[in-house]
């Protein structure tokens, strides 16, 4: 079924093997993000990606779902 009120676009410059960012327009622009934080990678890298996504949203709605395994250096 075709829905003329729904528009979805992949934001390629913010997406990679662990992150998918979609811009969804249903009347207003919304951003949907899924993220995987690899437990073997420094969390700073993932937090930089998340900050870029927040900046891209620029005040529009943002829904983020993530698998962020808890880490502790102690």
C-alpha cells in the first residue's frame, strides 16, 4: 500500500555498519536512529557519532534505540 503522507530518507553521511539514521517526515520532520555500541571499542567513538546525530536533528524530534553494553573500567 502506498502512503503519500510518509517520506523516509536514509542519512548516509551519519550511517555506517553500526548506525542507521533515518529522516522520517509525517507532517513534521522526525529523525529515527538505531545504534550498536561495540563493547570492544572505546565509547568515545560512539558518543561522537551520537553527538553528530543530535546536531543533525537540529531541534526536530529524535528517537534513538541503541544496544549500549554497559562498560566499567573498575
